[in-house]
C-alpha cells in the first residue's frame, strides 16, 4: 500500500489543500507538534490558507521525540485529520512544511525562530513543558533543564529556553519581534508564558529581557477539541477505506473551538475566518473550559481507570459516572463567571454528549498523565471557590482521593499502573513511607507546595474528607465509593 506523499495526493478522492504548497513561506514556528496541534491550530491555519492563501506555513518542533518527524518527513509533511462522530470525514492537511527535533539539532530551531518570515511562535507543550510552578505560575529556576538552559543558552532543552534563544537572535539581527502564543490548558496562559520567558531571559541577559517586555506580545488562548491517541487500527481503517497509508494520521471529534486574545505585535492569519473567536480577554472562556471540561475529564480519567475502564466512552456508559460528571460540573460552575450571553447548562450537556462519542477511543490513562501539573488549575482553583462559598467540597475531595490512589501505581486488581508524572518518584516514596495510613498519605500530598500551595496544607476539613474517600476507595473499590458519594 502506497504511503501518503505529495505525488500521491492528486490521485486520491479525498478533500485536501487547494493552495500551492511549493510557493508558501513559513510564517509560524510551532513548538510541540503533537496530534492536538495538527488537529487544531494547524487545521485552522490550513482553512485560512485554503480560503485566501498567505505565507503561513508551519515549521513544527519537537523537543523530545523524533516520532512526528519520522511520521511526516517521508510524507512531505502531509497528514490526514479524520473527524469521527456520527460519520467519518477525512481531510489531508498541507500546512506543516517540516519538523525539527530539538535534541538532534537545537541550532536549527533557534534559526527557524529567527527567520525573517516568521511572525508567530506557538506552543502546545502540555502544562509541564513550561517548567513552572503550577500553584504560582512562575518559572521553576531549580528545574534541571532550566538550569541547563541558563548554563548553555545556545543549546537549550526547554521551550522557554528555545524561545529566549530565538528571540535573542532576532534582537541581535535587528529583526522585528514575534508574537508568542500559548495554546495549552493553563489559566492565564499568555501571562504564564510571558512570566517564564522573561524570567529566564532576565537570568541570561537582562537587556534581552527588557527588549522582550517592550516588544513581544504573549496572547493567551482557549483551545478545545478532543484528540485521542491514534492507533494502528485507525491507520488500518483509513488504508482500507481510502487506499493509502498515513503514519501521521490524527483522529479528532467534529467539535472544535478556539478563543484567542487579540494581542499580536505581528501579523497573524485571519483565524476568525476559520471559526476562531478573537476577543479582548480570554479569561472567562479559559476558566470555564478548564474547570468544566478539563476538570471533569481528569475526574473521569482517574476514577474511570481505577474502575477498569480503558476509555472515556466506556466510562460514560456507566450511569453512576455520568451522574458524577453532572454533579462535578454543576458544583464547579458556581465558581466562575461565564462569558456574556453564554448558556452554561447547555455547554455542560454538550460536554456530556462529546465524552460519550463512540467514535473516539480516548484512553483514561492518556488523560491521567501529568496530574501534578493539571490538578491545580483543573480542580484546586474551583475548590477554593467552593470553600469561599461554604459549599459542598466532598466531590473535590473524592476527585483528589482518586488521583492520589491512581498515582500509587497499583490498581484495584493489584496490577501495576505506569504513572507518567514529573513527581511520580516522589509520590511513590510517600506511599512507601506511609502505606495504609491514609491520613498521613494525604497530609504528605497536601504538603507539596508546588501543587497545592500553602492554603490546603492548613485546611484540615479538606484533608480529612480526602483521606476518608481515599480509605473508602482503598477498602471498597472506586465504584462502591462513588455510589456512596452519589447517595449522600
């Protein structure tokens, strides 16, 4: 079976790019070229170029694995986005021009950022990629990779390090600044990106830091599309149906949303023509999505995995978990102000329907990754709001207990869980030291200031509720504990 490439495209009966790829210049450097970016920001950019052209080719950068480069390089950067819902809709995307790999050639990424045609640096690097303290939103200067970047600014390892190095080169070359746009699930994502970049720049070169403050903009965004990991079965389905093999295939739900803070110091694609919403302040949308969609997604991931459900779709076939999701979102919705004229109740129902999409096999384990980086913005900020209102905090205590039980690294059947988290070793040590003393386990977790800050360490009620739910889950299983929660 022939693999997707530029020569093959014309012979395929499938929607594809309509612009002249050979004439397009790169305009965007994107750090973190995983499946989500290719199904979301690159897809929006593709739509704009199909409508009106423009030099918005994307140079993708991977700071760890060469896997995406290995997928796309033999395919001339082409890949398919397969929308799955009530029907299947594939489209071949041509916006990505090439993929660079940081560990292989860091200078190439710095040079790409410093290229005269580049107008935007965008990021989807997940929460941990910012090397920040999630509880405070500031750069973790003690992070070993940040320490490396301070000592070796021309051979960085981190996204902040590459951005600082690239901006430094632009500054030295007398080129105009670029906009640095975060597309990750972070509260105040633009402000966090500005903080980590300028903090690192200040440590390396204070004059550069001042130039960045004076010239570079950091628009925040709210991004939304469910993009599960592509499986071999997905690739084989496309091959059987359409007659070509695509190692870079991305599977996504039909729904997509992008809210962008309109704060660019450079040119940008007309993303609004592709359906994006350009606003003055993205905070209300960002908070709503983090606390309702991402918050409930994480809750379903930890509790669902412990209940032996492999995918979110399977979890949503269990009425108790559907009820859990509704209760969680109803409680979380009391802690923020929705955007004007926005129907929050309808949004919650839409999320329930999206989670139950049978076409998506979004693995609970995948969503459960890096909980230490996600819990502060997905749960703890909502919990603080509930506490301030003297509301019912038990559902958040249940969520925290499910997460703490998950990162123990052993499921309810005694089988190992691969815990993918920057603090995994520390979590394992806590469990080893305290065993079944669940009060001590919770106290040790709440003492992790980079996650919980200081306020939860002093909140004995939340600690006790979490320890009680952890004990219930450990002794009776998560399904029985869930029924207890719903019955109260």
